[in-house]
C-alpha cells in the first residue's frame, strides 16, 4: 500500500504517482500508470529503476551492506556453507539441521548429468572457451527436462532449481576436462559440494586426488560470495527470459551468456589477464595513467561497481580468504604483489576516490582461483556455477508472484519519421 505520493506535472496535467517503501533501501515511485498519460520513463542502463519486488537479497551501496534473506554476507561467509546459503536463497529461511541434511542429500543425488550430455562436448573444438561450452550445455539441459516441468507448480519449479544447482559443478568440471583432454570425472556422493567439484576438476583415474581442507573451504567461500547479488545484469537477464515462460534451463543459459561480459562476471578473468599484462609493480603507474585517460578505453578490471560506492563487502571477505589460502598453500605469487600494490595505489589516488573506484568481488577471487590451480579462462564458469542458485531463486520468486507479466520495456525512438519507399529497379 502506498504511504506517500509523488506529484508529476506534465504540461497542464498533474499526475499523482504512489511511493512505496520497502523493509530497507530506497523508496520507489510507481510509474505503471504513466503510460496512460502518453509518457514513458527513460533510464538506459537502469541506473535508477526498480524492476521488481524481491525478498531475496538486499544491498546498501553506500554502507557496503549485503544481506541474503536478512543474513549478512560476512556472517554467512564465516559461519555457513554454500549448501545452507542455497537453501535460504531458495526457501527464504536458514535451514534446520534436518532440512539441511535433507536438502544436501537431494542436491548430492542430482549431480549426475544424463550420459548423452557427454556427446555435446564432442562438437566443441578442444580449445573452445569454457563459457562457450557452458552456455551450450546448460541450454541443452532443456532437451532432457522440458516436458516434465509445469512452471506454474512450485514443487516442479523447485525440482528444476535443485537439478541446476546440483549439475552446474558437473558441467563446469566437464568444460575444464574437455579443454585439457582428460576424461570426465563422475560426481562422488561421499564428498561435500565444494570437495566434489574440486575432485571432478582435478582428479584423474590414474591416482587418488588429495583435497586440501583449506582449498575446499576457500572454494566453498567463493561459492557463497558469488551466490546472489540482487538485480545485476545476469539476474535481470534470467528474470526477463523467465517472464516469457521460457524453460528454466534456457533462462539459466541466458544468465550464463550475460555474465560472460568483462564488465560483469568476465571481470575476474579480465582482472587476472590485466595483472599478467602489468607484470611487475614498476609498471603499475603506466596502467593507472591509462585508466584515468578519458581517451583510453582501458579500465582497471576488478575495480568499481554500479551499486557499491565505498567498498564491496564481498571483496573484504575475499581479501582475507586470499591471504589465508596463499599462506596455507605457501604460494608466493608475484601477481599478488602486483595486485596488493595496485590496490594500495588505486585506493590512495584521488581520482579513484573521487570516482568511487575500489576493488570489487572479482579483484581477489581471481587470485584465489589461480592459487587453487584453476586456469584463468575457467574463472567466469566458477562465477556462473555459484550464481546459478541466485538466478534460479529469482526466477522461482518471480513466477510465484501474483500478476506476473512478461517484461517488455519501451524506448525513445530517434529514427526516421515515416517516408516513402522507392522500389529497387532490379
Ligand atoms: C560484477 O551488478 C552487480 O552486482 C555485478 C556483480 C554481481 O555480483 O553480480 O557485483 C559482479 O559485475 C562486479 C563488477 C565487475 N566489473 C569490473 O570489474 C569491470 C571494471 N569495472 C567497470 O567496467 C565499471 O566499474 C562497472 C561496469 C563495474 C560499473 O560501471 P558503471 O556503474 O556503469 O559506471 P561508469 O561505467 O559510468 O563509470 C563511472 C566513471 C566513468 O568515468 P566518467 O565517464 O564519469 O569520467 O568511473 C569510471 C568511468 O570511466 N570507471 C572506471 C572504472 N570503472 C568506472 N575507470 C577506470 N577503471 C574502472 N574499472
């Protein structure tokens, strides 16, 4: 119910638009009746547009706050595991011990993909980018499950959500194994979600793979820190695709595609490539100058954020994890020296302070993933793996809301006015 109203004067007309307040964050002005007045709102990039009502995640960009179902990311990263976070994103509350065990059992037993999925990989070049293979194979899951899914049935929606959360690690590991020409490794039900993923990535039939507890914990924490993030580009893509009634597997494939961009989830791969291009601490000033140069399209990958204008709380947790993992693995990575020095210089440079540019979640995740032994071109696949639960939770929430409509934005048309067509004399 609106507790305030905005008055919009257009020409002689005066429009009353309801203002709604949420639990926290900005109030919203409801412009749904504006169309009847002959006007559209205009907000390319959706800098000031609320696209939906959601109870899943809250972000305060100025205070660096990130809550999942009201629980802070700092507490979840410290005291929960990814399976618990998946449960609360999907179901709204933290699980009881029994709910946790049942949910973990269910997810574990959906990790296998149909054996014919293996054949899809044969069509890719060996050097195909893993995200290209992931886009294709996730979408292809639609061909296995499209006929047993009534998306108006919450139970069937949740079953496809469980399948996707369970199968993404298997598909991501298959992309990696296909790239390096090693045999696919089947999931193991005796391992945790993170350990099972690491095993499918790094074990080979010829010998037992020893899973480091520190690496397993770091992997699980990376999954937690990437699980959901409100209405970011890829989540909004999934919502828009889902608003037409598209199959959830196709919607998640759309999310994977959107995440791939270097301005979004592709930033962790782009950040590591940038650190490798910088190469040494003494070259940092040259790249800082490029980042400041208006005529140079270069940007510091892993820096800046549309919403966080002080710091990204995930980056803070990720930074701690980064140092823990490197210490535990006794990794002395010169790229970390470059990263630390780049962070120090950027944070002390008035340009970056004025533009509110600071390390985001992607800045440190790439360094940890590299320390774990994951190749740079796999980083965004890991992000997609972790974000699948966020995407499918938003899809599930959208379809559970009454009066849900297909998303269909309008535009400001600046093309030609109508003009006669002169047929081509062939
Ligand atoms: C993710 O939305 C989400 O929540 C995303 C995400 C999630 O969990 O889903 O958090 C994950 O995508 C994190 C962001 C990862 N991307 C990068 O690290 C790529 C580098 N960052 C930028 O491309 C940029 O900061 C964005 C895309 C993240 C945000 O861009 P905005 O909000 O559209 O801001 P902008 O591009 O208009 O930049 C504002 C100013 C510009 O200068 P002016 O035109 O005002 O003079 O800041 C400058 C930009 O040139 N700027 C940068 C910069 N980012 C912005 N300058 C140098 N280096 C950068 N990284």
